[in-house]
C-alpha cells in the first residue's frame, strides 16, 4: 500500500508540470566548433544565446586536456563588453600537437561562471606552444555554479 501511495504521489507531481517556459535570469552560452586548426593554433567560437538579466563581467574561452582528473585549465578572457551574440578568439598558445583538448565558452557574472557545452579539438600545435605548461588561470569544470 505504501508503494502505491508513492507511485500516485510521483504521478501527481509529474502531472502538475506547467507548459509555461522557465524564465532564467542568467545568460545562456553555447560553445561552437573550433575552426582554422593548424600548426599555429586554433580559432575558438562562442555564441551568447540569451543575455539574461545579470551583468556580464567577462567572457571568453577555457580549455584543458581531455582528462577528467585535471581541473586546471587555460583561459582567454576577452573582456566585459560582449556586444555581439557571436564571439571568437584565435588561440596561438598552450596547444600541444597531437593532443585532444576540451574547449568551453564562458561568461562570468558577479558571483558565478556560466559555461557552454564542451567541444573537442585535436591540436596541431601552436605558435607559442612552449607556454603550454604555464597555466593562465584555474577554473573548475565541475563548478557548483555550472549552468547551461
């Protein structure tokens, strides 16, 4: 009898789903596939799908090796004036030939960072590859404030 009540409760909760869209007050960001991948670097692309109501304090890209145990990553900060929905950055450093990297677009707000989904890029190297061992910033992909 107890199981039957739980099943009814779950069905009731699922049946009370509103058709109204959820209005989010934070931006929605999308990571687009990298282009112009060659021995000098790669061009990363992002899209601001929805600006939201919260002020963006910076935006750009983060990338790291395709290894879930590594939380440090490299970062390109493009500033705070995100005027277009589409943005890009040519990355000519911190890419080692033959390695696969996870790339994400991001926007930072006053108290959280919003990431786009992960896209993968197999590097052909970068002009300034020697700097690849020097981390430009540390960010955690599994941040508790992660939003899509």
